[in-house]
C-alpha cells in the first residue's frame, strides 16, 4: 500500500508540473535515483529499534541452531541466544509457505517486519539478535534459525547489514538480483535522517546509485537479494 500511495502522489505531482510548476526536490530525487524523502519516507521507515545500531559478538559463540514448530494459531514468540542468524521458513511436506516474521526489542519497538514467501516475499531474513530480541512468527509451519558467519560480500539479502563488516564502504550501483522484486533499501546512520531507495523490479531502469560509509546500517526489506556493483 505504501508504494501505491507514493507512486500515486508522484503521478499527481507530475500532472501539476505539466501545468507550469517547477518539479519539487521530492520529485527530482525520485526521478533521478528512486529516493523517497519527506513524510512518505518517514512512513516507510517507521519507528526503528535503537538496537539496530548495537554491535554483537559476530563470532556466534552463544548462537544456537534452532527449529521452531509446529507453529499454530496466532503464532509463536521466541528469544534466541545472542548471535547473527539467518531465519527461513520450513515445511515438513515441502509445500510452499507464507508467513510473517517480526522482530522486537525488549521494549516492544519493531526492528524487522517481513513476509516470508518464496513467491511474493523473501526467502530468508538475516539479522543480529542481542539475546533480548523477541522474534514472532506466524503463518509458517516451522522456522529455522541458522547461525550465520560474517563475511564481506556484494550480494546482500533481506535483513540488516553493516557497512565495513558485511560489505565494504564505497560507491555502488544496486539492482535486485532476480525473481520478485518490490521493496526498499534503507540506509541508517546515527544522528542522521534515514535514506530510503525504492526498487520496483529487476530491470536496469530500477537501478540505484549509493555511497556507503563505514558503520552505516543497511536494512533490505521486501527484496530477496540485492547486487552491489562497485563503481569505478
């Protein structure tokens, strides 16, 4: 819904521009690089837990592989040990699944809200859990929590990543890799407004350009995989 509302707004603004008004910064930024600013950005970002900026022990010394299920009714809450995890949906009979994955901090502030669906959502979510995060899962038969090693990569999936730890700082052209692509890349930095870039498909027209600096957090939502191509 948020993208339909935003694109409708952009369409209306373009109509006004055709009636002699100069394009606003909002229109120019979106037209140039699919960047969303203003109230629409704030609605997409929402209230994000401050724990997104926390560092955990990436050695996964306390992390455990966990299988949760069967998940019934209104879903199940779990607080895994501290670690970096990739969370996926599992089905005992191999049937496709569709469910919701939510991650809250101990104060109830949302960190992650993703649709797990191999057709119209994401296949997995990778995130740091500090030992007090509460993970809520519903709609899935089972869920697997797999401790994930840290390595530098130019391919990042749905979840939260750190520049300098998971991807090198630098300038990149970014595209969705394949399949269903309809989501956001959010760049977060303490003390600064978040930046939101919308990716609508896997065509070159949906490519965005970003400059990443050490310590920034990247939140990838609604997109199974993004390719970061270094710019020369």
